[in-house]
C-alpha cells in the first residue's frame, strides 16, 4: 500500500521543458487556494511506485513569471496543506567561483539574501517567527542528495557545498555587484531561494536546494556581448549541452533522495522550528492558525 506523498519537487528554470516521462506518470493536477492567492499548479506524479508532488515555480509552458513575482507564500502554504514534509528545490544560478563551471550541479549550504521587495514571512504583524537559520538547509535531506549523486548522475560533476547569493531581479547583476557578492563570500548568484527557504522553515518543512550552474556571472570571465542570445553571451556556446544535461539530471537525483528518506522520522531542526512557541502556548498544532492574514497594500 502506497503512503501519502510527503515530498515536493519544486522545479526552477527549465522545469517546464523537461523531456517527456522524466518525472514518471502524472496522476492528477490542482491549484490550491491559500490566504495568499492560488498556488501554481501542483502535480501528483508516480515513478516506479513512488509518489511525489511537482510544482514548476516559473510556469507551466515557459518562463511565464520571473523570480520577483513568484507567489512564494502561496506555493509553500499549498505544500503544507497537501501534507508535504520535504521540499527539494532546484535553481539555476550563475557562477562567481572559479571552482565551478557551467553544467555542474551544486548543493548549496548557505545563503545571502539581497532581495528587496518580496513578502518574506507568514507572520506579518505577529510576535512569532524569530527562528534560527542554522543549518540553513535540511542536513538529512542534503545527505540523501549527496548519497544519490554518489550512485551516479550520468557524468555530471557535483559540488557538495557553496554559498548562494539571492538577488531581486529580474535584471542580471552589474560587474560591481558581482565583485561585492564575491567579496561577501558568495560562490553563486540566483534569484529564487529567498524567501522560499525561509518560508519553508516557518512551516516546519525540510528544504534543500539543488543548483545547476547555468552561466558565468558578469565580469567573472571576459565574455563578449552576443546580441539576442541566452544571457547575451554569458554562457559559452560549448557549455550549453552540459547545462542541459545537468538540468535533466535533477529530477532523478531528487526522486532517488526523496524515496530513500521517505517514511523516516524527521528529527532535524526544520521539523521543530516552531517548537518554542508551541511550548509557550502561543501556537497550537494547526499551522493555519499561526499564519497572519496578508496585509492589503494601499494605493
């Protein structure tokens, strides 16, 4: 007897263009109504008897919504509503560190948040949510991702750690911004993990990202401007095939890790991030009662 799906694979750039059958067999699809609006469509898939949810962060048919305009709160709230306990999120950051190359996979283990205008908490106007951000991502889930990679990722190189700087977007960063981010300790730069990772922690969902490195950030390498091309030339043409292979390797990696950890007891900090507030009687067991109603913006 199959258990209820407890894992969400949260697809990033390119999730809308995966080869047919990559995720297995789709059983159902729905959008979830939340206090923050409707979520993106959530699809139930089955692969070799293992069931999991899948959500494409940026759209269903293409890159329909850039990172600043994703409804992160609706998507994470919907996941919690569906009983999700673990999220594997993929992202396609640019490269700041010389140890990386386009087409590598990376499991980030730290975050720098340089977003500006995104609602970043479920607890607006409430006296809760003062949560420690270490470890930044779920270590047991990251361990399973490392183990799954060790069993083979089709020749794709992986790095087991790195600091991800999240910027607002949708524009790419200036050379001076990239130099600043590198000096702050960033190894890669993207636009999607914040506030997504923090929101998952607020609702006690384990969260671990997998990055596929898509391009060199501005100024990292002397790359000429190429009119009308992807990233205007920041991805060398000879690396495009490696990037595509890395993106397509993520679903199998994520599903293998999720299958291995499914049903196991969650004894990580993510699973009890709100325990202090429960013990003090400030919140109960129903997460819906923790969440503040979204504020209406004037104007």
